[in-house]
């Protein structure tokens, strides 16, 4: 955490983030995509996805690539537009266990940018 970052309770995350994370966990790309701005960007595993069509394809592909469980285990607030959700994953992907940081930038109540990193 940086000096400006504060740990927050999981229930303190903005609703658009928790709704996205629920849809992501449920592998529901059609619902998950509704939480992004039209010009949103996602960076995951070194790849960048721009716009709703690319992000929807990424959501579809990533949800079926491996079998895993995902649990929200922590949250941080940087400011009113920047949040981090820490998710614990266990599954049949290489390594089998990982904690991922989902770094969100919000604009007008929707996800403008999402960076996923270990």
C-alpha cells in the first residue's frame, strides 16, 4: 500500500466493482461487461484489451480457460476513483494458487480501466 492507500472493508467497495466481481466469479460475461465504460481498457497477463468487444471476448475466453474458485479477500481505496480488490484463486491453472490484485479506475460509476496483476 502507498501512503495514500487505505485498507477498507469488502462492503465498502463501490457497487459497480462488487457487481462486476460477482459476475466475473459466476463466469457471466454478459453481465460483467455492463459495468465497463464504452472505451474501457483491461490489462491482464501482459495483454491489453480495449473497448467493449475486446473486453467481452476476454471475459468469455478467461472464464473457460481454467477451472478455479475465486474469493475476494481484501480491498484498498486510493481515492474515490481508484480501488484495488484482492482475490484469492485456486484451480487447475499453472501454480494452482495465486492472489491477484484487480486495480480499478472508475469513471461516472463504471469501470474505465482494470489492471489485473499478482
